[in-house]
C-alpha cells in the first residue's frame, strides 16, 4: 500500500511550491500527482504556470498533469489529481499553498478516511509546529486523507468528494458524501494529530487577485443546501452542545452544517473532547436533545 499526495496548483509561486512538495517527501509521502492549469473563470490568464514554477515541480516528480486549454472548474481539476491513485492505496488532498507539518505513519491507515488539523498562521509568521498553536489565528479540522475506491469523484461546485455507489438519493446532497462528515477520526502522529499549514498570504499577487474574484463570483447555493441539515448520518454516540460564547467556533460549525437549531449543534464524542481540549471546557454546555 502506497500513500499518495494529490496536489493542485496554478501560479502559486516557487517558494510555496517547494515548501509544499518538500514537506510531503519529508513526512512519508510515497508518490505525487501534481496538476497544473487555470480555470475557465479566468480567460485572460495563461493556461499554465510559469516555466520557473514548472521547473521547481519537476525537481520532485517526473511529470506535471495538465490539459489543453483551461479546466472547467475546480471539481474537474481535483478529479484529475485523484484518478491515477490505484484502488486500495491512500491519498492526501493538498494545495500548493499548504504544507504537511509532521510525518504520516502508514501503518495507522486503517479507516476509509481521516481528518487533519489545519493551521492558518498570521502573515509573516514562520512558526514551528509547536509555536503555531500560540501564534495562529485559526485552527480547524479538515477531512483530507482517504482510501481510494474506484467510484470516488468530486461533484458540484463546492468540490465535495463522493462515492457514487453509495448515492441512494441523487437529490440529497449528502447521499454518498465522504468529505464532509464530522465523524471522520483524526490521524494521529503520537499524541498530536497530523497537521497542515495553510499560507494563503504568501501566494503571488496575481493569484490572490484571482482568488478574490473567484470568491466574489462563486454561488452560495450549494453551501446553503449543506446547511439545511446536519452532516451526521446517525445519532448514535452524538453529543449535543450549546455555545456559551465563541463566535469563531459557531461560524465553523454553521459552515459544516452540524447546527440543529440556532443554539444547539451535534458532534461525536471524540470531536467534543477535541473541542474541549483545544478551546477549554467553559466554551460549551452539554444539553439534552429529543
């Protein structure tokens, strides 16, 4: 069994690319699938990244995946990044402006999916994995590591990962969804979860402008649909929690669709323990829920 990294990039800059790819090889990744190219939303941009960026990538792998013209959307590009992974192997989904912070122990890869802890350091912060706990302005779990199945594919503009054989109701956006489940466990390295750093402030100026345009134009229809009901398939083992005071946490759980009403949200026991450990026990109150 191999562990792959599915990496997408476009005009992220040599520094970010080298940081990302170097972190993957240092922390247990066996092979890379790297996909370059712009989206159709940006018709005035070059189809590919710069020659300098391509040369930087080719230091770490022998081939850069791309296509003639532009990718229709992020979904198509993501699918190109996971398609070559053989069924039964594992892959981590990562962007060029992210970096793997600690090693992945392949012997612990048993479940179908794992979450990692994401950190977004303050601008110009060059923290170690330990200092980032103090310096970061945001940390949150993100489902990133998956066992490959032949029927896996990204769908809809929100770029969610599905297993098509598990889709029982095509009109239900949650049916067959594997990438937004709060019950997915963390993958641990010793006593700490596997961590990813996110460095959006280090992107090239053109890429930051493209991202701003993308966010302004992107539809919220799918995201609203996700929020209509909790992303939890069963109530077995759930903990119902009410916020005491933490707007940042509330915003996170609203976005992940785990709110049952204006005040109460649902998590599994392990996620609740992580929240208490990370943010302190006084941020939440357990409540009964019918």
